[in-house]
C-alpha cells in the first residue's frame, strides 16, 4: 500500500510539471457547471462527479458577493438555483435590477455577504427537465471559488492527473460598475494556487471583451472569447457576435484571446457544418463549443428520440458529429456520457 501511494504521488507531481498539451488529447472535455445533468449545477458534488467521470476541465461561473468573494452561480440572480425564497429573513432583499439591459426580479448575490449566502442551499435549476436531480435539493451550499480550487487540488492528488479549471466571469462590466471587479480577486486566487502561465490548465472565458483585454494585459493565462448566435457583448453596444466571427473579427479576437467559445448552432447549422472552425483555426484560435446536453429539448431534431422514457435523444451521435468538425473542446452537462462518445477519437 505504501509503494502504491508513493507511485501515485510521484505521478501527480510529474503531471504538474508537464504542459497540458503534452498529456491531453483533443477535443478536451469541459464539464459545464460540473456534471450538471446529474447533480444541481455549481455545487462541489457536481464538480466532483464530473472529475470522477473523467472530465478534463470543470467550469465554474463566477459572480461576487457584497464583500467581494467569488462564488459559483450561473447568474447573480439566485431565486432559481437556491432556496432563498424560503428564507423570511431575506424577503426584503427581493428587488428588480437591470443586468446587461435586461430587467430581472429576484435576489442577487451582490446584496449578500458570503456568511449570509452560506445559509442558503442549492437547488436544481431545471426541475421540469431534470426532475431526478431534485432529490439533491437543499443538500449543498453555494461554493466559493477557493473551495473549488481546493477540491481540484485534492482530486488531482487522488487521481494522479491534472484537472483543468475553466472559470467564466459573469457580467463583468456590471460588477465592475458596483466596485466589485472580477479581475483582481480571480487572478489573486489562481496565482495563490499556482496557476500563472499558458502552460497551466486554465482557460478564463467571458461573453464580454473589455475584461478579457484587461486580463490579457495582466496575465499569461489562456483566454476564451464566448460568442452566441445572436446579440453581442454587453460592454460593446453596436458590436454583434456576427461581426466578431468574420475573418477580420476573428483576427481581432486573436490579439487578446486564445480561442473562441461558440454555441453549437454556430458549428452545425440545420443545413450542415459551418465554416467557423476553419476560419477560427486560420486565425490561430482554438474552438470550444457549448453546450451539449442529452435531453431532447436541447438536441437538434435529427438526434431526438420520441420514445425515450427519460426524454433523452441520441446524444452520442450528436457529440461525435460536433467532434468531427474539428473543434478543440466540448462543453457538456453530461461529461461521463460525452467521454464515452468521444473515446474512439481520443
């Protein structure tokens, strides 16, 4: 037993010294909010399950508390992902705010200290689609980013492999306007845990542009510009994501980012694969596509199955079709099943 333990520790230490590109095949598998198809998203349980299923990276969406702590939530509005509405002591904090031009009603992380948020418990965000996950409601607290870093370190030592981090800065210009910028807190924590260069298994992503440029000026960590099929970055009114995906737009992205993160609809349209992967690669950019899910409601019609009792479709074929376009990374809520589908190509 002692010899086996020493071998595992030695392997772990060696893996921390070898660049990620040497030890990981493509496309990388990114667990979207953890194994969020099987556990409530953005909980330590979801991240740990994703790691155990073999995900290369786990993805925490990061927002800030009133006292400036980074925590993992899909949105800063938390009524759909926590039990906050059941806490009468916080009833007076329900309010309406405009986030990136959209009016939202609910409770917001920036109105709570970390200590207050820790009294809440996470809940399944899609209870109608993922009813089985409701059995985990109210079991898990909202994790801080530092707790996620500690989990990754512990699981690396256990598994003897590197586990990547793929944080997203959520609404960065909005939070900066409140005096709660992501950048300093994010880089400080990553630096304290040894993540400092492009050789480290970290990608920082954002749908906005200005914070990525600020991060590029302050860090060597790899950056990903997220893009969608519609709309544009909240911090650049008048600029559309379509503009950013032209040959010139991708060339401009390459001056401050290492890749693009498009929605799956931008990779495979109803009529077939698009030219985006090739254009991005020509610009020197990686392509990490989001988000592949098993449920029929999220799948293209040709991969849906009307007779499946769980409401799931031909997920493996969808994953393989996306991988065949040459993308460098795939986000999925179901990393275990995505990994199984990718095995022939890895």
